[in-house]
């Protein structure tokens, strides 16, 4: 009886040691993967004004019938974050608070424009529920066609001179912030920057 107990305890200790070794190996592997996996940026898509091109000037009216010009140099030198959304897009709704925090972080140097299309009646409940009546919210089919928006949510970052600095599909805060990081680094996208960095390391 005692011998069986001793043997079972020894087996348990062996299992515990093996399990500890496996856990340590997994932790190490996770660390290696974390270093290799690059942060995800907004997914660039074909079509519409490319990064580095001047954004076409489009004149529209916002929700409160105020004139809004998208594209061209901003009189106050502000950048414009053009965010395409839809009342039926769940991800778009989750990103609305993120847009508020981005606006707060960038301050007066950024203008956020929410863009969609369709009859005004289709947007009234959406605007009321999320308090968007005071935001720059525009309904324009022309705007969507100009930027060839096929999927949502989609964002375009235009600098104060009216030049497109970054664009792409944005599904998270990380994607939105990658647009600003791309503009700061002077690259088309965060992925392009990381690819360039990897190439430089290989050459070195």
C-alpha cells in the first residue's frame, strides 16, 4: 500500500515537472511570436485617390445644412479624417467612441467628417441615438464614388494641404491610429513601413 502511494506521488511529480517544462516552452514561443507579429494597420484597397495624390475637392452639406468641402487645402491647416460608415454597420458603431477619443487627442488640428449616403430618413434614428447631429455628418453618394468605397468602415486621412496621406479599411482603434502613424512617418501604410524596415535589416 505504502509502495503504491510512493510510486503514485513520484509519477505526479514527474507529470508536474513535465507540465512546467511545457508551459515554459510555450511562454517562450509566445514571446518569439509576439516579436515577429507586426502590429496590424488599416488594410489598403485599390481604387480612389492614392496616398500622395491630392484629394479631389467635393462640396457637400452636413446634417445641419452647413457647407462642407472635402479635399483641397484647409484654410486653417487642419487635417481631415474622412470616415465612411453606415447605420447598419455594427463595427462602425463601435468605432464612434474611438473617433471621439482620436478627435480629443488631435485637438483643433483635426477635423473628423462622418460620411454615408442614402435618404436622410434612413439616418435620422442613427444620428439621434448616437448624438451625431452636432458632428460633421454628410450624406453624399458622390463622395463614396470619388473614393470608390466598397466596404465599411473605411477611412481616409487628408493633410492640411489636401493631400491623401493614408487610407484603408478600419475595424479597430489600432487600424485608425495606424493612419496617423503612417502620416507621421511619411509612408503609404504601416505595413509598407514595416516591410521596408525588415528589408533594411536583411541588407544590414
